[in-house]
C-alpha cells in the first residue's frame, strides 16, 4: 500500500495531473479499458528474414487519450501500446506520451511489481513520484522521476546494466523519447511508468534471424485496442450519468456519485452523474474505492478546485535557502538554481469544511482520495439543506474544472 501522504500535500498540480494539454499531478496531469484483446499481445510476424537485419525504430505509445463519445468526456487507456514487443539488438523504441514516464528497469529485475514495491511504492523511496521538499510540510514532484537520467535530445542507450528513465513526458520536457537497445539476444526487460506503475511493457530481445512484428502490424493491433477502449469508455460514461441512491442511516435516500471512475486499463475523468438532483435536506455520497490509477477529490466551489489543482508556480532554490518562482520558459532566474521543483498545493490532500453545503457555506474539500498513491477509499458525504435551482458547481482539486459537476437542490 502506498503511504497515504497525509504527512503533506499530495499529488497534482494540473501539471502533474497529466497534462493531455487539457489537464495538467499530482496527473499527471493520464484510461483504460478493456479489450477482449489482451494488451500483452504479440503481433504477427513479418515475412522471413535472411541473416542480419538493418536496425529499426518501433513506436510505442505510453498511454492513450480517448474521447468517450465527446471531446468533453476525457478518458485514458492506461498502458503501453503494445504491452509486449520483440526487437533485435541495435533496434530503437520511440516512446510517446503525456504525463507518463518510460523507465527501463535493469536486466536483473525479473519481477517488475516486486521492484516497484521496493523502489517506487511509498513516499521516501527513491523512485516514488512524490518527494518531501526541504521546506516543512511541502511535497514536490520527485526529481528522480521528473527528470531524465539520459540524453533525451538524441537517443538514450539502454544496455541493461542500470535503470534508464525518460523523465516526465510532457512535464516541462519532451513528449517523445527514443531508447536504443544495446542488449544481447535472449534477454528480456521491463519498461514501466513511474507515475502509474501499473503501466508495464515487456521487451524481448531476439536473435537477428528471428522475425519480429512490423510497425504496420503493431499499429493495426493498437488501433483495435484503442477502438475497443473508446467504445467501452463511451458506454460506461453514458451509464454513469444515471442517478442512483440508497437508504442512509437516517432513513432518507442518499444519492450515490463518483469522483472519476476506473476499470481495468481505463480511467474516466468526470464527475458522475454530471448533474445531480436532490431535495432539500438530502445528501450526496461520492465514492472513490474504484480508483486505481490516480486520486480525485470533491471541492466546492469549482473555482477553488481549479486553484488547488493549479498549485504554486514551479520553483527554483536560492543559494541561501528558500525558493523563488521559475521563469515562464521553465528556467531559473539569475541568483537561483535548479533543478526546478514543482510543488503541490497543501490543500490537495487536506480535507476542510463542514458536511453541509449552503449558499453561505460552500467551501468544502474532501481531499484527494483513491488511486495508486493515496489509498483512502472511504466515501465523502455532503448534505444540501437549502434549495438552489441554479445548483452548486464543484470540481476535482486534483484535475481542476476538466472534472466538474453540479448539484441542483429543489
């Protein structure tokens, strides 16, 4: 289980919250579905090859943005596409993504999940995507995750002797990174996303005489997966718009709602249902227990959620201590130094407010809950004792108003 980060602010800064250029962390700115076609696919082989082959470059997507029936209904397919690939020594893989990393683990790592549990599962571990800042009570995006440890301006060389990290794709850096594979035939290794460690790619290095899939075959298989994912996301999005309720302890009906929704390999970025209708005195209970990729929160009013998700500006350190905002072009001003730190708003995790929403008392924050890194699954309940036909608009403090909804009280 991940440390519940109650020791400090949590993920997201819409910059963290996976930018997708629609959202921005902890994100990361980041889902996934389900295809009856398994993502750990091995594409059909190309025509027979005679002898050594010329080096090739294969394209692999790190996650995939999906419009669940509308561009206003964002979702993500949460894995590498494809999930398994065969290459020859000397071939290259170009990884393209947004608010993800492509991190090749050493050849000595045979169990990716075991490695994650030791190195990237909890606050304080070297590759957990958050780290404590030198300023008390502040969390930052972990520089070991955020920044590459190889030359991403050309091509990173992976020989299996050590971890090679792309850094945060799209997080103040490139959205495309190439790894050249200098590993002998007969070896296999893992590539994972340090921000979403459930996303994993298995790479098999095979002899030159052995046929491998072509890029055309890879693309065709990926298109099928994305098509099935889009259909599944669209159907699920529509179903989640139906309002349901249960009888609470008080004997009154309580409306059930969801702040985001995840299934295997699929993450939906929305408040469900988007429009909630209640009677005066009725309550709404938001659920988080199904979140497996990223945390979400419920914040009233929506503009406060947007402020929390945006977070402080990127910071640089002053030699004598303390921070100063980085320049708009993501460089440090004179008299300060990097690496540039991305801080999280302290309110991201910390809940606040009463459990009663009125026109005079609308400041309520569940704090980030759910997801891989914030294992807080209890629901969040608010009561609405005053009629408001225009409704109370709210949003996610992690992803901002890209995830918003409204509660109409009659």
